């Protein structure tokens, strides 16, 4: 298969390109950085300002993977003569849903053109992200063959968000600081995490099989307490020996702890009931279509190895969440445990 990956230099797009190379496909990555996985070829392309170029394949492009959030850029790729007949993959998000229960989508939100600054757009309206992805999906649907994958939270090596990485790093610290309480949200809250390698393998397999349609590619719905116990096992810590300090949504909000991600946050925490509604997507159709989900402990172990290797090499790693000092101050201030 002659596969074009738009990106290929970071996280999911890099994992897709690497997986396709491992499967023996001819892979070209188009990006500005020049960084591509071993075995893939690079085409320099700044899609914000440049037209779709010619591709160095010996024959037509068989498939193209796009992760863009800019509808105008998605349309330009779909409409390019050299890519019109390709089997397309649009990596979307479960954030497109207005209501996960009935499957209704947000209204499509169009950008103003290829050079639109996405950061400015989303700063003005954070909810526009889902609508932008809906518009990207609409562009992809104009292909004769396409598959739209809607992941939720993606974890694993290379994660630029730092969300699951926060918990990997925090629980690994228990080895050296076994008595310092680990502040966690309500352990009963549901959460869904898919490993970046599993998602990448699914994307490549979908192209190999000629899969079409729309699929939520998510991990199993898991109580947060069980997921964090799995992370602990993955980093070499007995979860029964972790000094957990579970706190209610109310207590965390009163202590100015931020949900989901960012400074002073507890990553993965979404106050209930909104969090319960978001983490209810069914992975069964994707599993039936070939999604193979590894245990969270394996994801955590791989993430810790990557994290340590990056830091040892002096490369920056995205971080988010409470600092060690902030967490200690919360406990010292008398943050009540859940049910206390």
C-alpha cells in the first residue's frame, strides 16, 4: 500500500507511520519538521500556506491519513486530484458528540481558511473544537471510500497532553516516597483510555481491510480507581501499598483544583455527572472491526520507559497537573478524603 500520512512527526500520526512501515507499506510523511519514523520518506509541506504537492510514489496514492482540525485543510486534501481516489482516514474525536447517549453531533464549525490560527479560535470558543472536527468529517465523507475514527483520551509514549503521563510519573514516585498521599478524584468515576499504539494499529488495519464508516475507537469504560491501580502495577508499584487520598468533586473544586488538564489540575478528572456522560462510548464495534486493546499496565510501563529516556536525553516532555508542592499543600491543608 502507498500510504500518505499528513504529519508523521508526533504522537498518533508518528505511530501510524511507524506501524505502516513495520507492516511493509510504502510510507510518505508530509510535514514541516522533517522528522519521520525510520523507513518512511519525508516531503516538506506547510499545509497552512502551500498547495497540495505531488507525492513521490511509484503509482497513485492508495490511502491518506489526516488528523487535521482545520476543515479548509481537510477539504483541500479531499479535493486534490492526486488524492481524490485514495482511501481516506480522518482522525476525529468523541468531542463531536452533542449527546453521547443519542449519538447526535455538534453543529459543524468552519474555520476561515487554511491560515486560521486555531489557538485563537479555540481560546474564543473552546467548544468549537468538536464542531471543527465535525466539519472535517463532512469533508472526508465526500470521498468514495473513507473511515472516520473518533478516539477519546489517547495515552502512551509521546503523549503531548501529559494527562496519562501525569499519573505514570506520580505513581512511579511512590517507589521513592511511599508515605506521601496521592490525591485522586472519585475512584468510582468512569474513564476510557486507548493506547496510541493500539489506535495506530487499528488505523493501518482499517486501510488494509478496506474498512469504511464511522467508529468510536476508545478504551473500555473503567472505574478511575481501577485504571490508576493498573497504572501503579505498570510502573512497579503494588496498588494496595499506595497511600491513596481520594477526594470528592466538591472538595477538589473548593480547593481550586482544575479538572482534566492544565496547571493545578488533576488530569482525567471530569466532575460528575458530566464526566459520566462523556465516558460512555462503546468500544465493541471497533473491537469487532479489529481493535485490539492492551492492558493499561502495559501502556503505563511503556510510557514510563519513554518518559525516562526523553528526560535522560535532555528532551522536554509535556507535563500537566498538580506539582508535588501543590499536592503536599492540599493534603496539609486538610483536604477531606471522600466520604469523610
